[in-house]
């Protein structure tokens, strides 16, 4: 349960910051019926989990074969995760209607794919963050960890869809700022934890 919980916490901190993926889900929850909003959430969950698993096992498998690369990624991941966390804490988000919510199912699937897989920053951050933790965990613990990450993705997108659909008129910039600060603090913590793992690997 320890590694599932750690994966869940990190997964929430990774997926919750308000970027294009979340804006798309939120705008659909605001502008559409609950049924369509949940369809969008479920499709987003599928693509988000597929990306997380790819970053986790793909990068992690490569690093397990090359110790110098493993150490480099853990070190770079530590710096990157702390930096991302600090930037989130300092950010000034604005809730804007940047996504057209009135789309057909194929268009929705394509949009969910693009805001997830076609986002270079998500690929880089995911590889460094999740790949770094894969390198620092044993094979048995890593399976539980990524299970927690997948549970976090499912919980977050279904939860945010439910909350926004129910309280459409109360979702504002201040709430987004609070979410980002909380997630930023969690990411800084996990970044420092990666740094500790790096020091342990050097011994």
C-alpha cells in the first residue's frame, strides 16, 4: 500500500496542474451535459494512462540497462521536478475558454490524443518524472507505484469533471491557483526525494 499511495500522490501532483489537457476537460464539463463530460473524461484517462505507462516502463527499461544513464536521469529528474514544482507555485493561471467543447466523438478522441500525446512538455516531464522513479524502485515496487499513478489519473479526471459539472459557476482562477500551489509543493517534495535516491545510488 505504501508504493500505491506514493504513486497516487505523485500521479495527482503530475496530472492536476492546469494545462491544456485539464482545460479541455474542464471546458467540456462547463459547456456540455454531464454524460458528454464523462465521455471526454474517460477518453482523456485512457490516453493519460497510456502515456504514463509508456514513460514509466519505456524510459525505466532503458535506464535499468545503463547505470550511468540511470544516474543521469535521476539527477536531471530531481532538478526538473523541483523546477516544475516551483514554477507551479509561482504561476498565475487564468481560466480561459481555449478549447471548443462542441465536437463530435471522433473529434473529441483526436483532441484528447493531441492534448496528451502531442504535447512535447508532457512527454519530457513524464519521462523524467516517471522514468526517474522507475529507476529508483525495485521491479515489484514499481508495479505498485504505477498502479497508484493510474488510479490518480482516473480519480482526478472523473473527480474534476464531477466537481466542475456540479459547481460550474464557482470554478475560477483562485481555485486553479490553489490546486497549482498544492501540486507544486508535492512535486518539490518528490523532486527532493529523487535527489535523495540519487545520493543513495552513488554509495
